[in-house]
C-alpha cells in the first residue's frame, strides 16, 4: 500500500545512498545479531500459529544472506547459569518445526545448551511430506550450531530417548509421541521428561495428549495465569494431577537487545520501513504483530482504530495522521477472516490509513518503525506473548488485553494500558489509542519504563537462570 511517486535525481540519489548505508549498517552488526533480529521475532508462545512479520524489505533479505557468511563472536560476559549441563545428553522433541512460537523457543534453548557444551538432539514429530523451505532452513540453522537433527520415529528415536539425560517435550500436542514411539519403554523415559507447555486453548485438554503428565519429572509453563488454568482444568476435566510445575517467564535474546539499543540502527530501519509503507516520519503508527486470526483480535483492533479516528475528527484534535499496521497477513491463504478485515477497511474508506504486511520472520525493523504496539489477543489472551517484551525493548508502550500473560508483563498505567477482551474492549482501546496519540510525553515515558522493566526481568540471562533453576530441581 506504499505510495510511490516519480521524483527527481536528487531523491533517488539520496535513497540509493540510504540503502547502501542500510546494508553497510546491517553488515556491521554481528552475524547472530542480523540473523536474530530478522529471524527471532514476535512469536507469541501460545498458539501453534505462524508468527507474523515483514515481507516488504527486499534489501534486508540480501543482508541476511551476506551476513550469515560472516562470524563475529560475542564476548562472554559471565558464565551461563546452564554451565552445569556441560556434556549432558539432551533430547528436544517438538510437535512441528515452523515459524511459530513454540518451535523457535525450543530452538533458542537448544542453542543455549549447545553454548555450554551439552550434546543436543532435535526431533520434529509432524513434518511435511515434502521438504519445505522453512523446515529446511531451520534444520540447517540447527546443524550449523551443532544440534543433531534425528528422526522422531523408529529405533534411532527410541535409542536417543533412552540414552538422554533429559528429554524436553515441547507443547501439550507433543504428548502423543510418547506412546507412539516409545511404546513399552515409555515408563523408562517419563522420569527424565520436562514438559514445556505453551498452550491455553481449550482443545488441547485431551487425555490422549496429556495422560502421561502426572508421571513426568516436571512441567514448565510461560505464565502464572496459564499455570493456574492448567492445574484447574486437568483436575476438573481430566481428573489427573499436574507434576511439579514451574513458571518460567521468557526473555529477549542478546541479539535483539543489541539492535533495540542501537539508536543509529533503529533510525535507519525506521526510515526504511516507513518509506516502504508510504507513511511520513511524523505519522503515528499503531501496529498489531501476530498471525492474522480471530483469536489474535485484528478485527476488533480495526474497529477500535476506526472509532479512534472518529473521536479525533469529532473533537477536532490537531495531531499527526494515525495509521494501523497489521503485520502477519497471508494473502496466499486467502482466509475468510483476512478478507473480512480487508472488506471492513474498504467499507470504512480507511485504505490510506491501514497497512497489511505479509508474515515472515522480519519483525525488528517494524518494532523500530512503529510508535505503539497493540496486543489484542482474545479469550484467555496470550500464554505469554513474546512480542510484548520485544516491543518494550524498543521502548514502545503496549496497549494490551487484560488477559493471560500480558497482565504479568504490562504494568497498567505505567508501561502501557490494558483493555477488556471481546466487544466490551473496543471503545476502551479506541480511547487508549487517542490517549497515546495526544500525549507524546506519556507515550515516551511509558516506553522508557517498559524498557527498564525488560532490563530488570525479561532478558535471555533471566530466562536462562529460570530454566537452570528448573533443570537443577
């Protein structure tokens, strides 16, 4: 939806230099930084939905390919809290290998364990019949870092599970693998299984997924809200007891923080992305970065956004133009929901104010380019919502639903503003959009406080310490 107009030589020359500068800048960042900031992302760790992101930055893709050939080691600051895992054999079992929260989080754990010298094996239960680009690319990222990718079926799978010191089962859905692959040996493996659960949707509470839950060594869940929900549901609905359960809040990678704290990088990315969207530097961008689906609340966000525009018009407020950015579209899927969103935009005549961006892994440039993150997940909200802490790292205030893990991340009135889920939340969110659009100082203060909160409790080091505590137990 970018607006491109014919311009003279000077303009082109400036942008040619700017693009060269962008390439140079990104190449200066270390390899892991570039990969992480284009590859790590928003991924909300709750649902098995593909994470959203940018498709509009062609030069960035070139940068990743070039930069992956360079290697700049990051100096070790202090010993990892996971150092005691050196030489241990760890098997990580993922239900799938995709760009969604669960698998990427498990990959991050794989790299943390590899960095301390653990012997790490990876299995993917559900694989596409033909090798697709995403699976191929992610498997090769792991192989390059020394993670051994093995089949989730047959003798090799069983032997690896029996030999491992620790088996991490990722997501509730992965539970089916236990009986199918381990069969009669399942009782030998259960005492060394740590079950990492990210789901809080009702349809995951099936006995054939989680019947072995009471017998594993422990469960790890991303938020207190979700932990309570699992304890209550398993007892009431399934009549089974949870094992020892630990709450582990997630953390931002060092690489993402490096980009978030680099003012030059942020400025260049901001200009670049805004130009690709066709918006001006002073325009205000409110973005929802999630795969487009009803559960993530893009429809209600657009209703709130339209209502906010009406409020501004009625009160004749003198503020820069507002834009809504939906990052996480998938026009190839042509879902009914996606078409509904686009029809709504046309019907309300706000096409020049709403920008749909295709999903991919490139989220950091958008965090650099926007002014406010909207986290509008519905029903029970997000289990945690990684994008929330990533946005806070970029000093962005968050407008979130008062549900799920968001309530444990966002301090209402301090680092952002919360609104109810569902239709009752539409007008409060609209008012909160106007509040942040009209109070620049408040917006910047909230962003700064969000960044301070991330530094206090939502860094990779904090997450590694929390996981280390669970593994020691």
